[in-house]
């Protein structure tokens, strides 16, 4: 309320000064009207702010989990309670802890027997189908994963004994026509298998023809065309890890399904082994926590905060969460104080907002007091609010014990500011085909048009970049109240170092 009292005092001072002047010296009515219709240009600070409202929230939250399946003796903290690090929030039943510890010990013993031997039989990469090996980019000594990333697979198997070459021909032979296919190192008798949009597809036996080799197709001794030899029905071979110790077969060897293609070393564990090992780790962790609660069955707050959620119930067992079957959510603590205010900024203003920007927050609970804040985060995903899109903007306030989660507040984000600028009331600025202008009043009272260039503006004033100087008098047909408000705004700007939108 401090700024309101200053405004009231200033208003009273202006009214008092006016009354005193009126008693001391009577002026003609025309002269009084003329003074009321002019305004003297001054300097001040001009601020443009973006406003929004929201509720205070905690800076962060801490979720406290305890082992599932444990009976609760007592719950000492409720939602909304402020707690300190080390405070006892709940007490667990000792007998229930002992039973659960015995159960876990037995489960761990069974898992230890199951994983005593690694059970790793994946020492080879086997052929998934029968066929002829036509391409082996993977080499001995190469890591399986690296080979697959580099080449796309370990090797290619052709599954139907045929290679193919596509020819581009305007008038291809009929399907079934026999042709001769020549390639480096030999030739094979093939046939036209199909007519394509560009010409035809020729197939030939895959026993000798090289994969990706150049081929020439002849009909009755005349060259029809040429192309690249491709596999007719290829299957890629993969692996899941290890180092290739030996490549068992070579290109053009025929293999049966399940034949060992690559011998491996340092192979990864089987999926079953990995699952059991992970399960053992979780159970061992839970057992360790239960043994710690057996020494002291108190559930304590890990940090200072406010209980925002309490899920434990006296006399009932802790329920496993959906995400983790061995743990139960006990409490959620709002931490760091209620120092976060999320407001919505509309799409017309969001371009003016950025992280680190200064802001001030007012709270309904503390009328007239302003709390400094900083823009911390801006959502890049907007949401509809009526006919416009708004963006959630998070403000960080300084820690203050008076700030409580849920308090309603409004924020003013400082978008732009002009300091010690020449200011003109917006109501005095006019527009025509030549641009913005005001009516300047000369010493003899004669008004004339003066073009001006304005810069930053808020709801009341505009910054003058050129065309006016401090002390200039302009025509301004405003009410007495408006004139006094303008004068007081200028005076308060001078006294307090700035104005607000």
C-alpha cells in the first residue's frame, strides 16, 4: 500500500497548490483553460511489462519409497505438514520386516543357484535358413556389433539358388526365353523371368555368379544388355555380440539351416541369465533396505519440505507401485520452498520473454508487497485459451518463509525499459498521412504541427526519439484529473526511478 499512499499525498499536494494559487492571484478564464489544454514535456523511465497470474508451487519434489509388503505401525505425518530432514514420518512393524527379510533371503538363495553357472551357449552365429552364402563382409577378429553397424549384417545367404540381373530394353524377349549370362570367371544359362517397366528380369543359377558383379546378357550370340548381379531371395544374418573368432564358411558354400557360420568369443550372456541377474540385484537391494529398517523401523524425512502426498495407512501393508514391484511410494515431499510461479503468456507477447528476464510478483496474501523473480523456463508447446494460444512460463522467486504452496499471485515480466527518456502522453500523439505528430505551443501561445518519432510505449506514455525536447509545451486536451495523474506519474518516476505499465 506504500505506493498508493504516496500517490494520495501527491494528489493532495497538487490540489492544495491549485487552491492556494487561485486565492493568491485571479487569472482570466481563457488563460486557465489554455493552461489546462497544454502539457510540458519531461523525462522519466518507461517500462513495458507482460502480466500473468498463477499459483505458487514448490521448486521441486522428493519421492520417498520403502520396501513393498511391509505392515505400517504408525503414520506420523499428514499431507500439508512441514517437516525437517530426519523427522520421523512413519514407523514400520518389526515382525513384518523380519518375515519379509526371511522371504527375500530364500528367493536370493534360489536365484544364486540358477545363476551359479553363466549358462552361456551362444558361442556361434547359426544360419537361419538353408541356402548359399554369397557375401561375407564380417571378418575374423571383428566385434559383432561393430560389424553389423558397419555393414548392416554379418553375411548374406541366397535362399532359392537363383541370381538376377535387370536389363533396360525397349523390346525385351518373352518370359521363358533362354539367354546366356557372362560374368567375370564364367557364364551361366539363364532365362527371362519377368517383364518389367524398364525392360526385363533375367535369372540364373547362383552357384558361380558373383554377387554385385557386372554381367552381360546375350541372345543367340547378340548382346541384349548388361547389369549388376543381385540375389533373388536374400536373407541377412545377424548376431547380438561377441568377437568373431572364426568364419566357418566361405562365399558360394551351401549351408543348411542351423549350421554354425561364425565361432565367437567374449559372447554376451543369455537373456534368461541377464533377467535373473537383474532380479537378484533388485531383491538384494530390497533386503539391504529391510535389514536397515530392522535396526531402526522409522521412516524419516530425507530433507526439509512439505508433505504433498502421504500414501501409508496404519495397520496395512505397503503396496507395490506399478513401476517397481519391490517398492512402495510412502510420501512425496515438496522441497525448496514455494518459489515457483507458472503463468500463461499469450502468443502476441511470448517473443518478448526469455530465461533470465527480471519480473516482480504480487501475492493476494501480501497486498502491496512486491517479490523479485526471474523467468526460469518457457514451454515451447502452446495450448489454446479461448481463441489465442498461450505458453506456460515459469518464474523463480527468492526463498521466503512466508511463501506457501497454493498462494494466488500475479507477475509482471519486464519486457522493455527506456531510462531517462523524453516522454509524451499517448493522448497527445496524433496520426496523419505524414506520420505521428503533436501540436507544439510557442511562447506566445501559437500552436503548430511538429512531426515526432516515437519508440517504446506503454498504456500511458510513449518514448520520443526525435521531434520534442524536455520543456516543450504541447496541446493536450485532457481533463484536470488526467493532467494531475500525468504530472504525478512524472514526479513519481523521478522520485522512484521508473514507471510501470
